[in-house]
């Protein structure tokens, strides 16, 4: 079994390089948390929020799960949204999916995967909601990419329809919801929808 010595060594180098560039960075970071963005994204290791947006620690509040799904019974995700909206007063909620999503791919096939099938059911519902559009797409890769996009749009709508976001918007809070998709092949974000 490998130990974490390389992780700790990398961490020391990273912390020192940050201090070299800004000696007070960690002190400032430790005294406040006021990000403007809540990022809700996929747990995929290739989609790290801060790095994709080139933002330092402290600028993005992050929640990740398999295939960036927002379910109205998921108390974890709802608690993150509530804290971000009501306490941190974020200005933007970004729901970001990505092409090449393993969760979306698994939902597209009829193979049993175990416990995760319960979670993937939400993506299968997105596929069912859009079955007419998807049936017109012959190329499997194009269909897969389109389901990744449709999942982003559906999950963004789920965020907008939470009581948390509806209450904030009804009170006039400065809050925008964005649905983005990330292309792992070129590193670029694209906006699919915004409210």
C-alpha cells in the first residue's frame, strides 16, 4: 500500500510557493470566506472547479457528486445550496457538467451497476424526458454528448426550482444560475443556459 508522503511533500511545496508569491495569503484566507460562486459539478477527477476557472482557494464554494445531479430529496446538495445562498450570499450558482461523463454514459446503457443505479435513475429520467430528440440522433457519440448537455440543463432547472433559490429570488437577492459544460478535450467551458 502506498503512503501519502508524496501528497504531503507536494502540499509543502505548494504552500511555500503561495507564500513566496503572497506572504499574507493564508492569513487572509483563514479570516474570511466570501466566495461569489457556488460550483456544483461532477465528482470526476478531471474536472477541478478552481483550476478550470483559474480562481484561488476561497473564491469558489464547491459541491460535487456523480454526474452533477440535483435531486430535491438530496439533503447534502440542498444544504450546500442553502448555506451558499443564505449565509455566503453567492452571486452565481454554476451547475457544470462535462462531456465524457461516466455517470451519463452508465445511465445510457442497460447494464446493472449496483447501488449507483439508484442515482443514475435521475439521468435516465432526463433521457426519457428527451427521448424524441435523442431518438433522432444516430451517432452514438453525438447522442452521448447531447445527453450530457441535457443533463446540465435539467439539473440547472432543478436548482432554480428549489425553495431556497425561489425564496432568494423572490426577496430580490442578486443571484444568477448558470448551466455550463466543460470539454475535457480542450479545457474550455461553454454556457448552455442561464436565468
